[in-house]
């Protein structure tokens, strides 16, 4: 099974701390 | 003052105690049950605590407005709970990078490798937003290409 990262997780942030608006 | 407490927590340089943030959000919601930031914060805290079903319930309780504000969080919770068709539905026309990442991961898990490849190609052609994202993209694209 190839390596596969949960890249989406890095985008989950609290309000006011979002990675992108 | 629960609102001030929550604001202070969210302004901190790092957030490690997600139980504390959840409690602070719930304290705000006790007196102000439709406070949008507190509702959003509760959802994110539940995700951080790996409470994906509770996050989905909190989203359902919060109504359409919260669902719109938390599209990424909802899609992610659906992905983590294996509700891939619902996630896919929510992610139609995903335009932001976070949403595209979830869409690609949903496609990969659903073994829709052409969709995943297309999304990673799109993500790779646009500027990265997060440190380490280029590496994530390279690894995930390789996983898709290996199928
Ligand atoms: K995160």
C-alpha cells in the first residue's frame, strides 16, 4: 500500500486562524 | 466573560488543549447559542479531538449558515467517517485548496483515481499555501499514479 498523507488536515483551523479565507 | 476567554484562547500563538477550547466555545454558546465563531470553534475542536461523528452532529444542529461557513470541516468529517458520496456531493466545484485536498483524498479512497489525479494536477499547478505541502502533493500524486 503506497504512502498517502492527510494533507487536507493542515487546512483545518480555528476561526481567525484559517490557512486561507 | 466567556467570549473574551474564547477570543484569548484563539489568539494564542499555539493551541494544544482542544478540550479547553471546546469548553470555552460551549460556555459562549450557553448564553449566545448562535454565535458563529463559537459554533465554528466547537466543530474544529471536535475534529481536533477525533470526534468526527460529534462534529457532524454539531454541524447539523448549527443549520445551513454554519454548514456554509464550515464546508471544509464538514467535508473532512464526512471523509473521516467514510461518508464518501456525501463528501463528494458537498465538494462539487471545490475551488479552495483545502477543499481540493479533501476532494482528492475522497476520490483516492473511493478508488476514483482519475479524479484524484486531476485534482492533484490542479493543486500542483497552483501556489502552495502551507509549509510541507509540496512534499504531501508529491507523495499523494505518486500514490495515485501507482494505481
Ligand atoms: K490542523
